[in-house]
């Protein structure tokens, strides 16, 4: 209850106790002498006698008090992480592919025998800087050289096998005194073909950079 004392404009003093509702008198009050409305004056006395209530003050921000335990450090960190704006996903500019796809295409160009300057230009168009592109090209051409040499060794062995097979067959015919000119000619051509393959394989092993075109087809 709040004691309220009012002096009316007519000079009459009157007092009473009231229980405010939402910071105001629950019912109007009038001067007992002249009947003038004293509700506004009583409400001003109520407002002056009570501290501001944050739950109903005009224009106030409602404050919600939690009775739960304060958040743990983990929860606070999680909340902070969630409050950080997420970066938009990277979108490659028009005409560019992602770096992984660019490396795949660069490896294909190297395998087909494209010169280093063409591969370098391609990688720089795809967003690589000069140092990155140069380092990748060095690795790709080393890989190609290893593959070319491996295929060159296979060709040498294949060619030598063909030479041995053709020469052995001719030697057998001569030993058996079976002089068949046509068959001997075919065997000689077969041996010469093997010799060409072996020579080509030796060049691949010795100078892999000279090989052009797809390595897989050589």
C-alpha cells in the first residue's frame, strides 16, 4: 500500500492508502469537498514514490532473467563461432575451372606433348601465379619423362624380340636348306620393323622431351 496525500485546488486536503495497479490507481478519486478529479495527482505521487519498473516503464526493454546456470566456456565459444559471418563459397570467375580440374587438364596437355609455355599460359589463365604454375609444370614434365622412358624400354625389348624372332626364323630356314624367298623376305621385313621399334624406344629413353603426342599411344 502507498500513502497518498492530495491538496485540491479548492484548498481541501485529503489522504488515503492505495495499492497501485500497473503504476496507477485502480479506480478514480475525487475531492470530498468540491468533487474535483484527483486521479492524475494521485498517479503522479505513485510514480514519484516508486522506482521505475523495467517490466512496464514506457519505452523500456524487457529484461529476462534466467535461473539456469551460467553458460560454460564451450557454449560461449560455440555461440561466438555461430555469430561469425560465414564466408560465401568460392565461385570461379567465368572461363575458369577449380584448381584440381585445372591440374588435371594441365597434366593432359603435358601428356599430349604441349610445350611448357602453352601449359604455363593455361595455368595462369586458371588463376595460378607464375611461381605456382612453374612448379607444377616442372613436376608434370618430370612425370611425363618417366612415363616416356618406361614406354621406350618396352619398345626396345619388343623390337629386340622381333629382330631375334625374324633372324632366328631365317637362320632356321637356311639351316634346313629351305630357301623360300617370299617367306625370308617377310621375316626380314619383320626383323627390320623390330629394329625400327627398338631404335625409337632408345630415342624415347635417351631424349624423352623429343616425343610429341599422347604418351599412351606411343
